């Protein structure tokens, strides 16, 4: 029986290296479609949590993890011994940036090394972690070729970028088109055959490098357009024009325009990071990607701009930032989620604390967070707390909060997300 037929009849065993925001939902989706999945995770706390039926990924119910573990369809482990029994290995580990904004590929290298030590003959390895162009073939492939393994014979290799959107109720793994690009044509076809069992639309491309670039283009597109509209917000403020009104008007054009919206910066694990991977790679090739660098500068400067605007607003009311009591509403990087990785709200709060402000926050999704070397806990949102603050900053517009009631009780509101919409009260300022 060939590996293709095992994919089709779902007798193939799937291994997933890394059970984070990407790997755990992917493991659950393969299990739902009838596959047996082995999850490999080096974080012992995560393994213990999953074995107790507790999920740390918002889009994956703990009850479903418990059900899949009990059925034997899913297993989770710190040991990599079971890698040798897997027909397909999907690498879903983090690729963070260093402080100097260089990609840290140590997790990818470690995962590929573990795979290489125990790789089953004829197995397919797919890298889903976002990486600089060329990593699949220039770094992962040589690791897998150890022991004279030959691509297309003893193993197959492809890249398929993750497209996870935390909190998105409309699009998940099954109905989000999946790009696959192999290190050779046979690998592309195998990857297409695997993912077509769980994803409605699979999009093959000519190479792993093309697939790597597609992912970076997706998020660079978003970063650049967010930077454009963030700059437009600053321009409109200087012109005395409401940027939200301008965007709304422009969005009525049925062609040639796609609305993006300003905010206090960009957050999450992907949009701030992914353009930096391309910038780093281009430095190797002695090319300066000026558009991407400018976008990064503009987006990275938004927290400071928010603090500057708030300082001006307080100054007009004969208050200084130093000593002011400030209440931040929402610190997750995205509305409706608990994910606060790289959230610009944290940068805003740290800048405010450095200026002497007394900062507290309310976020129904994030019970605690480390800000300016301190662990802060979400405060209850009460009429008394809102009225006591010198200013309220809306940095993430979570659903379920009565922002109109907040505006009625607050002395000053700086709305960086247009949560209050048009026609706000005079004491409400918008980005």
C-alpha cells in the first residue's frame, strides 16, 4: 500500500511537532477527519494540560481534546520515539525574532533534527512554521538528508504555510485554502494529497520557496496597508479631519479600494514579525526593501504616537501624564481573543508607566499580564473605576463592553479603535 493510498483511506499516522496555536488545531482537525495523530511537544506544562483535558488554545475546546485522547485517536508526548511510526510529520514550531530582529530558527532546526533521527522511510515532512525564503530547502532538507537519505526516495519534503486566524468564527482550517510547495514535484503532490483530506481547497505552487514567499506576501500586504492607514490617521489629525469618516467614505468605492483601519500599533505573532523575515533575507542579498522597512517604522511608532496624543489631551485639561490615573480597556492584540502576544497595548502601557502614569487595565479575555516588569491583573469594569480615572484608553475594542456607558461616566476617553463610532461626545477623542 502506497503512502498516497494511506492518506486516502486515513490509515496513515500523522505526527505534529509543536502543539501551539498552529499545531494543536491542526492535530484536532486531522483527528476529526479520521486520522490517528501523535502530537509531540517539548513543553511539559502543555503536555500535562492536554492530558488533563485542558486546552490552552482558545479555538480548541478542552472537552474535545479529552474526547480524542480517550478514544486513542490523539496522543500527546514529550518523547520523540513515536516519530518513527509516522507517515507524515508536520513541523509547527515557533520562529521568533531575536532582539536584533533576526529570525531564530533554533526550534525549526531542533524539530527537523528530531525528525531526521527517527524518520520513517518514505515519510512526508511538511514545514508549516513561517520562515525566511529558502529555509525549507537550504536548512531543513540537508538535515533530513543525513544518513544518505535521498529526497523523492527515502523522504519527501514540502512547505505549507499556516493560515490560522485566532478567534475567526467564519474561517478555520477546513475552509481556508491551503498552499503547498514541495522541494520536488513528488513532494508537492504528496502534500496536496495529504491536505486534501482535511482542507476543501489545496493550492499547489511550483516550489517550497514560492510557498514560503506567498506567506510573507500575505502578511507584508497587511503590514504595509496598516502602516499606510496609520500614517493617514496622523495626517488627518493634523488636517482636522476625521480619519474614520474618510475611510468610510473611500470604502464606498466598489472597486480599487480595500479598507484598512488605524490603531495603536500592530500585534500578534505574525504581522509584526513576518515582514522582518523578508527584510533579513534581503540584507543577505544586499537589497534594501524600503517599503517594508518604512511600514515597520510607522507601525512600530504608533504606541508612542498614542501616548503623545493622550499627553496633549490631558495637557489641554491642565493635567500631566505624570501622576495621572489611566484605565486601559483591552490589551489583547485582537478583539474577542485572549492572545496578547506582541500587543501594542503593552507598549502603550509601558510608555505611560515610564512617564509616571498610574496605569490599570480591564480586559475580559486577559486576566493578567506582565507590563513594565510588573504583573498586572485585570480590574473589574465599574462605574466608580471609570469615573475615577483621569482618562480611559480604548486600545482593543472587545465585544460585550458598553462603550457608550463608559463614555458617559469617564472624564476623558481616547478611542484608538473607533469603538464608539461617529458622533461621540466632546470629551471623546479618536485616533
